[in-house]
């Protein structure tokens, strides 16, 4: 099975006779060279997508917070037709991506912005729900706010 003879061999016959193309002549690095290469490694750096995702998440979550605050400002009642907690689907991934980007160390400012805006958005949702500033209509009725 390890023989390089036969009609389907890619190495010409005269080269085979001279010993070229044999598997026993594969160079193997010395173990000390492997250890030196492993100690000279740079710490894990984040590829560009994590940094970009943290900035995109931060800007997107900031836009969601802005729209939410404008909606509350324009809406005089304490109730709304949609569930405000659904907006956590923007804030939680933003905070997670920011934490991963911070750990990878590529864009510290983008990661910090993503974490702070993501956690701030969750805190805003908690405030809106806990103090009945903006609650879904049916839940506000159950709480006795109507």
C-alpha cells in the first residue's frame, strides 16, 4: 500500500529509482523548534468582524433606545400595543458581542460602547416595566394601571 510503484504513480520511474518521492524522506522539525514557535505566539487578537460587530451593535442599540425614548415622549398613556421586552433581542446580543470583542482585544472602545449600551438598554427596559412607564396594554390591565 505504501509502495510508489505501478502505472498510477505520479513520480517518473527514473526518479523513483533514485529514491525521490519516498515517504521516509519527509523532514520533521525538531521538538525544540516547536516549543520556541509556541512561546513566540502573539496573544489572541480579534479579527476585524468582532470589532465591526461591536460598533454596529452599539450604534444599532443606540438607535433603538432613541426610537424608544421618542415613542415614550410622544405617547401620553402608560401602555403600548407591543411588548417592550422584545427589544431585549437587540440589547442582549450587543452586550455579548461587546464582551467577546473586549476579550479578544481588537477594538476596546467599540467593545466598551457595545457592553455599556447593551446593559443600559436592558436597564431602561427594566425601568420602563417596573415603574409602569411603558407596559403592554394587557399586562397594565392586570396590574390595575387602567
